[in-house]
C-alpha cells in the first residue's frame, strides 16, 4: 500500500476514480496499484507526479514512490 500517494490524493480531495481518470487508467488497475497488489510503471509514476505537482510543486517522485525505509543487514 502506498500511504504517501494515498495521503497526497486525499489532501487534494481526489478519489481513486478521479486520479485514475487524471492519468488515463481504469479504476480497477489504479486500485490494485495504489494498494500494492501491482506495480506502477515509470510512465504512470510520472503522470501521477504531474497531477500532484499542479497543487504542490515541491513534491518529488522519490517522496511518493520510494520513501520506504530500507533495512540493511551487514554481516562480518
């Protein structure tokens, strides 16, 4: 589940249907992707970023799609 994307979308008072239409995707595909059951393509990520940047020019693709913390295990 992409919590950052959901938060941004809700901040803009957009439903999943609204976002899906804005990026030219069907609702079912968008729902699966936003909920982590399928991956967004790079072009879909850029389309979403363009929609969000209209309202928040400072938002970055990293912050939306790559802000998951990574745990690194070092073995000696």
